[in-house]
């Protein structure tokens, strides 16, 4: 009898642990995912043809159909790049050019429902990053009733490369291949998410760092404006006037993307702008295209002519600066959540504290009082504060203000919390440190060092995110009120683990660094 009882207990446990693999029809064929507890997961689904060989440096092409049921239990390759050891989100797959895949997390009972969708865009300076890092897992948000979508887009010179031979071959407007991938993945979501239980009429796009910048690009892209209905911009800046690069025209301090593409080709011994030059470029080994480019080398002192352009204005995937986008009313009129971390990244051209403060002109004394009141701060510390304010923190407030002026619901935040295990020597919440709290993957990030306070603020912040995805408003039962931005409000996810809203105590500081302020 005991044996039969044990068998009965085992059988009762099997449905939750080993449910039949869910099969879903998508563009190209059927895919089989897996059920892990109460979440159905699908990984590595192609949303475009592999961009290899003759498809290198082409817009994403239609999926190649497959026969039978395709296994969707493992991530596809992250896109070709040179990983670097200190990456806050290390890749989980070997990089490859064959990388255009999408992943979906959904409640196990989502089929037939119309749940809101969160479309995640990773960061990495447009030279690194992928969808496989464990910290980007979407299971926690799926358990909260959201369909979570992530995907890969081309990075480095595979994702951003212009050359006169490309438009001559009919590849125009040519160059922002990675941004084209993002748009293709968004269209795939529109066409396929219903089969997973999602609502294509309730899609929120969300990204951090380069992913946040990508969200800003998508806000101003007319061709995809109707494909999303909310935007979350995490440390994505927001002031780009004078910083953009053009496809074919040299601008002051910014050679054209085509000129940079020619520089790269010349650096590896390929001259010419004809079809033969393009064929030689497409025949290069992937490692030759990378040529050491990653986040670690991106900010090294320049040596020789530039060979990496990054995204540039092409009139389709990047249409204008953020400022011009709002000035012309080109942005998608959707609810916006935007913010940055308290010790975010930034850059200063100065080489000493005196140079930094001299850059404030008549307000040098005010800047010194704010950024170095005791006069004993290191150059690094002062540069971090000024650079972070100028590059990330003040621009986030600016975007919130411009959205609010356009009658878009806007919610402004600052992330100041530092995990207990990372507090020694901390200058504040570093760039990208907010991701595991927004996605509720903090235990994955910090492992055994995760404490109850880390988990609590992750639950709070991810609850705001889920509410925003569901309704366009982050507020909900059991949460501190997060007011819409009217001009000076901020929700601070504070260093003590509390969520506090009110007038921004950094207003004077940000007024000083912003181009609209006295500095």
C-alpha cells in the first residue's frame, strides 16, 4: 500500500513539473517551449533570416520556414561581438552572426487571453549585449500577468555600418541594421503575440542604456508608431541635439557614417566603393569585423581615424534629435516612465577639477558648492557626478517634461538603492544596477548575498512596472503614490529601500548642468 501511495503522490506532482511542452504557431512554423512552474517559456524563435553571407549588412529578411515543430527551449546565439569580463549582464551563449531570435515568457494559462506585453531592449553601448543574460529573465513579470518579450539585435559593426557600396547595391537607407532589427522584432510581436496569450494592442517598449536610447528612437519612428502603447526609458539620456551623426554628410566634429565605414574598410586593406569592395567586406571573417570593438575599448583614447559610427540619422530608424522630435511633435503620444540611477554614467572633456568648474562660466562657484563643497573631492568623483547629471539624469527629467507638455502621462524616477552586498565603497547606484529590481531578478543577480531588503524593493519597483504595462499608470494598491510629472516631481527609490515621491531635491543641481539652466 505504501508503494501505491508513493506512486500516487509522484503522479500528482508530475503535472506541475513536467507538463507537456506547449506548441504555438508563429511566423515560419510551429514552436515548442517549456513549462517551468506556472510560466511557459519559449526561447530562440527566429524573427528574421540569419543575417549572414550576402545578408550581412542588409535589412532583416523574412524568416525561413521550417517543417515540423521547432524546439524553443534554448536561447539562440547572442549577436556577434567581443564580450568583456566586467559586463553587468554576462552573455549566456557564444556570440554568432546567426542571432536574430526572440524569446517569450507567459503565464502557463495565458493561451486565449489578451494580456499586456512588455518588449525588452537590452543595452551595451550598441557594441555589446544580448537577450540571454539571466538577469533579463522574464519569468517574474510573467507570473504577475505580463507577456515578456526579449530579442537580439545586431551590435557593433554588424549592426551599425554604412559604406557607399551599400546604397549602390540597393541597400538604402543603409547602416542602422540593429535599429532595423528592433523594428522587425516589434512587428513580429504584433503579428505573433496573440498566439501566446498577449494583446498586440497593449505593448510597452522598455530598454536600459543603449536600450533606453533605442526606445527614444522608436518613439520618433513613424513606421512603428502604432506598434506600442507605452514606453519605459531607463538611463537612456534624452538630449541628443548636436550629438548626432549623419549618414552621408560630415558635420562639425562628426564625420559621416559612410566616411567612418570607409575608414574601417581601409584599415583592413579594402579600398573602393563598388560591388567588388562590398563583396570583399561581406566575405571577411566575423572576428575581423569585430576587430577588438567592445565597451572596454570603445572609450579608450582614440588612435587614428574613427572606424565605428554607432547609430546615425537616416530618416527612418533615427529621424531627428530628441529635442527636435518633441519640437515637431513627432513622438508617439504614449505614457512614458523615465529615469536614471543616482550615480549614472557620463563624460566630461576636462582633465582637472578646475577645468570642470570653469565650464560652468559665471556659475562656477555654484557648481563648486554643489559638486565639491569641501574642496577635497577627487577629480574622478566630481567628473562622475557632473557627467552623470549632464548625460543621463538631467536629460531624463527633460524628456519627462517634454512629454508632460504634450499631455502625455509622464512618470519620472531616480534609482538610488544599492544592494547590501555592493555597498562597500559605493558612490551611489551605478549605471545598469537598477535592471534586476525593475525585472525582479535581484536574487539571480546577487545570489546568496541577496537580503530581504533587496527582495522587498525589487518587488515594489517591479509592481510599479507591471501596473504601468497594464494600465499606463504605475500606481496600484499597496504602493506609495507616484504622481505624474508636472515640472519638478520625482519618485526616488531611495538608498534605505523606501519609495518616496515629491519635489526633486536635485532640482537646483540639474538646473545648473542643463542647457536650459543658468550653467
